[in-house]
């Protein structure tokens, strides 16, 4: 189905990314491609307040009335933070009789094979709130045990007595009969007085009882919190006259309606980082850059992801707060500190950075909000990387003297003396930070058999462009591509997100012609389910597509490989050959004599929204003119760096390091031995200066 783009999303699209330190906004106007950016300090105690106040300021800056908004695309880390900090709802778990210890037993593995003192994560639901039900299914989906009305009533009363806010239901082999398990959850909900009960099979009908149980528990754990947040947000926006639909970005790089996100909040826990990766992949494809490593450095942490040919890597399993999550997510790896990460000295007088963060409140010492421990941002300030009077476009003045004083205390702890001791301590802290990032980056790439020298680095986030050249030099990456709105890039990704939801069914059978036909039928059924979902979302889309894949393995292997099925005839020989090729690509060999098994059928259903128009970047004429100069502390000495405004650099302009490029949402540092050039889309390319 295709619609006329001119008939869709009339008005401005606004992308919003709620981070731990700042809430970022990007407003994209239709037609002319112009973009308006804004950053507002986050309010972790009440996240919607920063969003609403920042939106007001954004609309004022853009001279746009609330009625001119076509859609709000919103990414948030509220659910993720609740899981990590264990601040979710009080929940219960209802499981098949005999499986009450499913969360305690888990996979019967210790967190670390070599640490005898390592402790397992506490179960998300304590055993006292795990109830048993006489419901079970066969692997074929036949209900072998059915609870009667008396048992349903008894369980409903027990759930009410526990005083929980939500619950999860997991039946053995429920993945084979998701509709039946969902109906049972509805009966329990009614008996418990309308309590929200998440059916594990309805959320994610894939084999592996423990992982599916966790998905359901995580959904129930954050659902009350997220529903309150979404309801308050919708109410606050309506009070400001905003009537546009609100979409929530998802962990798979797409977006969901507010209703879908409220029902399935577990699908949104990694929404912010995923949006930035999707935007970077689109940018790289448009700029003709083949393989990229995204580098998202915000206030709390730094993340990387890999994308090739405009497509980011997806994972079907990740870990959140020490718990496995088996939903499809953009494959993002945490590699280190953020701008708010604290610089400290341990009991052995060794300089350390993070993992603790100063966050938005009190923030780094230079924020002047009561922080006493220096952070990475204070290091940037002491070294001359950022202008204390130009932070957030001059809306927030930083205290450079306070940053240097705090770093002087660190310097004294590690034995540094002299007038430049704070700067040497700051440079040492950044060296520690960068070395840790490079080490994690190497590990991530080595697991895929990749060499960082073959990639370009695409930094974003408030601190990404500031730190990118340091990381590129340390990791041996010779090309850095910095987007025009790098500091608010995750919000940009949210503004351009397509609708997307992933559907699965576990098959678990040897691959032959009968199972291949079953795979085709399953994908067709999932496609119909996806079409119904897209139609119910109510958002304007211009086209739709589906991406099919299947998890497969050689008989006897413990885990599967995800094999794309695009362009394949769904016959046993063709599917088998596709698996052999993928296995050889990943592991270096194929076993043509082994039996191949089908595991899980997967279908991603995508509703395409109109592309954001790329703004025309004006061509530069003559040599770029710096707005001034300031000293940078580099390798123990001060060097003079020219300072440029990003908006004054035209396409074709080039400049040599050391240099600083400032814009309202971030600052780019160009080190000695590197040069920068601006392309026709306004991207800033950093490369080593061969001269």
C-alpha cells in the first residue's frame, strides 16, 4: 500500500530524547527541510516536566504554534533506568504448577565462572509473590491442564491480597498457544479486580521458558510506571494545546503508538540509543560512507553500534541490569564514561573515571549546582576544549575556576604539582577514559572479526564530537563523520523513525520440505498479524514492508543463527544453503553433512514514514574565518587553536587542527595532525593530515 507523501504528516515532526542529563529536541519542518534544535536540562524526579518546558522553548524558537505539530516522536530511558536501579513496580508472577522456582534457577549458571564470590542478581519477583496455576500446554499448543473457575477465583483473591500493581503469567509451552494464554491472563485479570496481567506468550511467543518469563516480568515491572508517565505526558501536552499523535521509539529502531507502548513498554527500554544509531546509518548511506561505528556519548555513558550499507546490526538478545532480554534490539554496546562520569582516586592512589555519574543534578562541579567531584566535562573545560560562556549556546554558563580547583584536588592525590597540575590531571583522566573506550571497542569488533581501521566513526550526543578525535586516534580509526546536529542526534533519529514491530513464532523442527512449507505459512500468518497492527496504529505511513528471517542451527547446537530470508524461495534446499553461508561467514566453516533445524520464524513489519528533507547546506567561499583563538592543553603543553562556528562553515570548507568547532548543542575538537572538511550535507569529516 502506498500513499502520497504530500498527504501524510502535514506539519512539523518533533523528535524528543529524554536522557539522564539533558532532554534533546529536534523540530523538522516539512517542505524546506529546515531543522530547529534545543536542549533542556533533564528533571529525573519528574521527566515530563523537562519535556514540556523544553517543548515550549523549542516552539518559541521555531515560531510555531502547537497546532502546527504533526507528530511527536519520543524516546525515553525511564523504563531502562527503573530496571537498572530496581525501582519498578511491586509485581507478582503466576506460573504453571511445579515451576515456582523458575527465576531462582534461571540458567543454573554463575555470573562469573572464575569468581567464587560472585553473586547472582536477585530475582525480579521474590518467591513469596510467585503463585502457581494448574495450566499447561503441550509443545504442539494443546492445553493439557486447564484451571477451573474456582481456581481462577482463588488466584484472583491471592493476587489482590499481595497488594501488587501488576503481574505476569507464564504457562509451560505457552509459546505454542499465545491466544489461549492471553485469554487465561484476561480471566485472571478480571478475577483480580482489573489488575494488569502480562501474558508472556502474548508479548513474546518464543521457546525458552526462563527468558520468556523474564520478558513478561520486565514488562509488568515497568508498566505501571510507564503508564503513569505516558498519561501525565499526554495530559500535560494537551493542556499546552498539543493535539498531535505521540509516538514512542522502540528498541528495534522503529516506533510505536502511545497505546502500544503503554501495553508493551518492555519494547521501549533501549529506545534512545537505537534512534541515534538508525539516524547515523541513514546519514552514512547518504554520505557514501560504507561501514560505520556509531559513538553516542551523553552525560552518563558512551555506547557504540555497527552499521554497514545503511543498516545497523540487530541482536536478538541483550542484557539489561544483569538480566537477559530476548527481544530484537539495535545492537548497542556500552563502552565507557559520559560527560558526567566522576573522576576519582581509589585507595591505591590510582586515577579512575566512573562508573558513577554526577548526572543532571548536581552535575559536574562546573555546573554550579552543588557538585563537589570533578567529572569528564570539567576536564574538557580545564583543557580548553569547551567555552564556559558558550555552553548550550550561552544559556548555561560553566564555572571554569571551580572545575580547575576540583581537578587540583585530584592532582594532589596522585602526586602532581605545579601551576598546570589541574590540566595534567584532566588530561590523565581523559586518557584513562579513552583507553577504556578503545579497549571495549576492540573487544566488540574482534567478536565479529572486524578491524576498526576499516570503519568511520560517527559521534553524536552532547560529548560525542568533543571526545571523538581522542577515541579515533587511540583506536586507529582514520575517518570521523560528525553530523550537523550531533548533540541532539538521538532526537533527530526519533523524528525520522518508521513504525516497526517484530513478530515471532517458535517452530522447533528439522528442516525439510514439510517444515519449509510450515515456515512459509507461519510467516504469512505473522504478516497478517502485522498488517492488522499497522492499521490499528493510526499513524500516517507512505508505504509498508516486511523483513523475514529464521533462527536456525545444526542439530545438537545450543543456540541458533538468525538467517535473513529476503529474496529466497522458501524451499528446504534454498533455506539450507542460506544457513550454511551464514554459518560459514560467522564461524568460518559449514557442515553440509549435519541436519539443519528450524528454530524461530521472525517477521519485522515496518510502516514507512516520509523521509526528513535534508536541508541545503550553503557552499563555502574562500577560506573559513575563525571567530577567535584559544589555548588547548595537549600532551603536557598549551597549543593555540582556531575557533570556528559550525553554521559559518560552508560546503567545501577545510581547516587544519588544532581547531575547535562550536555549535549550540556540542563542540568538536580537532587535534593537531588532523584536518576537517565539510560535505554538501553539512557533515564535518575529520581525517588525518597526510601533509
